[in-house]
């Protein structure tokens, strides 16, 4: 009886380990295909990347990251509706993916679905945990608020982004554009100068000079 029990136990362990090995091989294959697709996107071979992602998803159809990444490939190829469909699938599987809400918001902007984009940026912030993602969301949502004349909301988002990272020149120059549009010239000049200083620190003298030229024009006209 003990020999039989021991045999059954051994078979159970062997079967479990065999299943685990198959699962590990599957994960390794999917990761390799995903890596290949990422490289093809970097090379702007979007069709090749999509072919790879299709293969990966066939092997692992419940992998939210694969749908998100395929959505990104569609986005880069300017297939925005296809991108949104993939982002939808990713969020069905894993509804707390902040990056996917951010990506879908940006895709919706390209299709002028501004209300949907704002809703997605809100959801992205709800789930975002790292500083870099939050800055991207605040920055993009601010420009979207600006575009639809929600100026106070735009200023609030710019302030949030600056509070998280006060060394990003583009945030200051975008806010300066808004201040200038509102006729708040002192605030606009201050932000243009701040952005110019940051560009100088980064060694980007071209952007620095462009912003200082804007400041000069504002000062000469007033």
C-alpha cells in the first residue's frame, strides 16, 4: 500500500513539474516574440511588429500587456481605432493598468474624442502609482483642458506636474502659452524664461534661444 501511495505521489509531482516546464517554455516564447515586436516598432516596421504580437496573443490570449503593446504598434501606424480596440481588450483583462488608460486617451485625442480622452486621463490618474506616469498624465490632460478652453483646470494640471518635477521645460512653456493667451504677460514671460533656463541647463540652446526670442517680442510690443 505504501509503495502504491509513493508511486502515485511521484507521478503527481512529475506531472506538476512537467506542466510547470511547459508553462515556463510558453512564457519564454511569448517574451521572445514580444521583444522582437518591440524592436520592430523601434525600427518602424509596424506590420512586422503586429504580426509578432498576433502570434504572441495566440499563445497567451489573456495577457493584457500584449494587447496594450499591440495597441501601441497600431497607434504608431496611425491605426487609432484598432489601437483603441486593443486597449479595450487589455483593460477588460486588467482594468487597473494606468498606462493603458493613458494610451487610450491619447488615441482618442487623435480621433477628436476629447470627452473620452479626458475620462481616460482621469482613470489613468486613479491607478497611477509612479511619478513619471503621473507627470505624463497631468501634462497631457493640461494641454487637452487648454484646447477646450478649460483654462483653470489646465493651470491646475500644469501646477501638479511642476510640483512633481520642477525641471521639465516643456511644462513651463506650455503654461506660458496659456498665460499669454489669457493676456497674463508677466506670468507668461516668467514661465518662458524658466523654460529657457532649463533648456540651457540641458544643453538645448536652440529651444532656449527660441523662447528668449518670444520673450523679446512680448516685451517690445508692450
